[in-house]
C-alpha cells in the first residue's frame, strides 16, 4: 500500500482523465471527473451512450488505470497501487454487480455468495449464516441451492447483490443492474439494493441508462462526453427526473 | 499458498462435478487413448520379448560370431577348434556352443505340428538353461531335451513325456523322438517356443541340406562366453578377437539389436505409441482450449471480484490433471481386464517398467495439451466482466 491521503469521503476522485488512442485520434472517454461519495450514500451515474459511464465505473472498480488523476478509496489511491494490491482491493474493499454473466455458473446461489468470503478467508460459521440471511432478505430463501442457470435474470441479479455486499466492502458498484429485467422486477431489485446500501452504510454507485431507477438514489451524476455536467442532489428534483422519464 | 490450492481445488472440483457428463466424456477419450498406448507398448514388449527372450536371459555376456557375419546368428559358422581357442583366452570362465535351427513338434491327434526353435547347447556349459522343473541334460549325446515354459504350455507336454520332432534332411522328412527331462522358464527364440537339445544330438537331428547330410564335423553358429569377472567384458572381447582367428564378438545387446527385423519392429511400434500420445495431446489441448474460450466472461468475473491469477491457473491445472488421471486409471483398468482374456499365444506382455513409462507419458499429455489454455486463462482481462475490451 503506497499512498495514503486523508479524505472524509468513502470514495473521492480528483481530476480523473482517461484517454484512448484510436485511428480517428484521441478519445477523452473520461474528462476531468471529480466526485465524492460518502458512506451510506447511493449515487446514480447516468448519461447518453458513449458518455464514459462504464469507463468511469471500471476505473472506480480498480479494473482500469486512469491516464491521470486520483481515486481515493478509504484513503488509498487506486491509481498508485500495484497490480497485486489492486486485486486485493477488489476482493476486500469493493463489491460488484455486472450487467450480465454475473455469477459463477457452476456454483449455487449460496456458494456464489460464500465465494466472496472464501476468497477473503472469512468463510466461517457466522459468515455462512450471514450469507443465508442476506439471500433470504433478498427473497431467495428457497433458491439458495439453485444454480444460476436455474434462476431468472432478476433472481441472478439479486444473488449478485448479495455477493457484492456480503464481505462488507466500502464501495459497491453496479453496472446496469436492471438491464435484463422487466420494469416491475427492476424496481424491486433497485429498491432492495438501495435499502441495503443505506442500512449497511456502504458507498454505492449504480450506472444506469434507465432514468426511472433514480427514484431510489440520493444523488444523480450526469455525464456527457466524458465530463460530469450536472449533479442532482435535491430529492424532489431527483423524483422529478424519474417521473419525467416514466411518463415518456 | 495453502489458500491458493484450497480455493483452486474447490473451484475445480465444483466445476467438474456440476459438468460431470462432459468431463467424464473427456476422461473416457483419454481412457481409450491409454488403452491404445498400453496395448501398443505391451505388443512391443511382447514381440520384442518373444524375439530376444532366450538371448536376454543368458548369463554369458559375450557372443562370439564368425567374422563378417554382421552378428547374424544363422549366418555365422564356428567349429570346435574355435571353441577350444576361446576357452584358453585369459578371463574366460566358460564357453559353450550354440546351434540354432527350426523344427516341427508333432502333437497328438490331428493337431497342426507346432513350429519350434531347436537349440543345440552343451550340457553343463554356457547356454544351457536352468530347469525349473525336472533335471538338467545329462550328456552331450543323450536323446534328451529341455523344453521352455512356452513349449510346455502350448503342447501340454510334461517332464518324462516323449517328444517327437520332424525335420527335413536332404530331401527326406525325418522324425526323432526325445525324452523331456526338464522344463525351463519361458525362453523363446525368434518368436518361437524353444526346445533345447544336447549339442551333438542337435547336430545329428537338425534340418540339413543335401550337401550337409554326410558331413561329420559338427559346426555351431555362435559361441557363448562366460567371464571370470563381468566388468572385464571389453578387454576380454579384445583378447578374443586378437587371439582367435576369424571371429568377432558382440554383447548380448548388440546381438539382440541384430536379430532379423528386431529393430525395425521395435521402432515401428515406438513410433505408433508416440503418435498416439501426440494425438492425445491434441485432443486434450483442443478440448480445454475450447472450454476456456467459452469461459472467458466467467473467468473475467472471477478476476474482477478479486480472484488472484495463481488461483485461476491452479484451478485449470488441477482440473486437467484430475481429468487425465481419472482417464488413465480407467484406461489402465480396461487394459488389465482385457489382458486377462488373451490366450498365451498372443504376444502381449504387460511389463512393469514399460507400462509405467507409458502411464507417466500419458499423465504428462494432459498438462502439455492444456498448457495453451492455462496461459490463455491467466491472460484474460478482468474487464471482460464488464463486457469491455
Ligand atoms: N478500449 C477502448 N478503446 C478506445 N475507445 C474506447 C474504449 N473503451 C471505451 N472507449 C470510448 O470511450 C467512450 C466512453 O465509452 P463508455 O463505454 O465508457 O461509454 P458508456 O457511457 O458506458 O456508454 P453506454 O451507455 O453505451 O454503455 C466512447 O466514445 C467509447 O467509444
Ligand atoms: Mg456502458
């Protein structure tokens, strides 16, 4: 662990830039993004296609190195640490749900959740119990021993949420968690997710192109052309945003 | 380190168990390859053994040939004068003449006569086999024979039975009858079961051309030499070649390699075995490579949630080894069961060392075949989990 800097936020980025070289020139996929998320806060990252949401999320997830800038997670700069330390950060401090193919297909729902504890050498009796409780909380009490292939998309997404939370990470990231769900299920999943993030005091960030889902978040960050162009932190304003897109 | 193996083992076993049908099929393919490789090895061992058995079990380390005979036993002719000269050479403990010929063993009833190797040896000297049952030969002239275990098994003859052979001498078929005094271990020569006859009797009863029939001076093919000290083999060979006219010497190994067809046969079978192993490498490599291509997203997720590369690699290796080991075990079991059903005339011998070597080679084809896929797995970017890059 190399750099430590003090930050009162669970997550703070300073002037993050990610550029890609391509045949048509340089692309600024993420252009000077500075943001802060506190523990217990659920944030949505929205914006049109190509605005840099997935790129930003990958950088926050310690999966992608920024071209420049700082990403402070629990005081450590993800941009400065070694590859091995990044793997450790992902395992210990970060929880994930992906858009698709979230789960290890040959592990049951419970085993998928327990895997996160296993990797962190924390799979003991209490750990097993907590995994069951969390799955039950997410309405999967009778699906614990099902393989991913035997579950619906929404059920799989909920297992992924349990896996993202079970090891008490500081930061929880979700990339399009509702992309493969119908509206009803999508609301359910995001609502439960938001509830758990608030309750367990995690910093949560969800990338979505579905503005209706921002109903459950505390803040909305709008990106365009790699830049953070607007922040909605006023709840009525956020609800307005969600409702506006619902009526469309 | 311990944690790497326990998680890797956990992932590998879970995946195999939840896809056991598919993995079992691969194991069965490996089992069939194992069966094939083991049988080719056993056939090579059986054929090689049938060819060289008598020579390889001799306790005389030097074989003396007529010079320029290219170590071909049938092409060499050595008379008694050479035997006396060899016995006088320093370091030679004993020397005995060996004559080889073919004959047909007459079996009771309407059975086809059995082709045998008729070997003339001197009782009490190098070349006479030790009997496991009955007695050694008594004199050089007696109408007695020792038969090897193969002859006994196939002809059902026993000690004290009479044995009749048919040979051609000049233009006539001649029949000779002997008493079996002893049975030795299996000592085939040129893939034929052996009958050992006292040398002078042998010279009388062997098949002969018209010109040879009236010749009185017995001639052996080669002379087998025992040493005072086996470590002196090279110096004794030099002395024999220096002091005895018109001879060349060979070690038993050289004599075996010079047996007609022996090297060609062995190298053919070795090549077949090698190719089968190579096919095994391709099959396993192909399977695991295709499997890894299907697993890119899944491995990406594992890495994204913080699974270290050594765990991913160890899980792949573990899986490949397990599948290979199960396949080889099943194949070896099949081979063993099949081998019990073969009659003794089929030249298949499961020799411990050869089979072990084949099994080790088979166990290696898994990891070698899977190498590319393991490399590939390690290089998968965790970003794949996000559907990026
Ligand atoms: N590996 C890469 N190489 C080059 N350019 C890239 C690469 N990854 C992303 N980009 C570019 O960076 C920009 C941002 O891409 P990103 O995937 O982050 O957008 P997004 O907001 O997630 O879009 P969407 O809503 O369609 O998923 C795009 O212009 C994209 O073409
Ligand atoms: Mg995206």
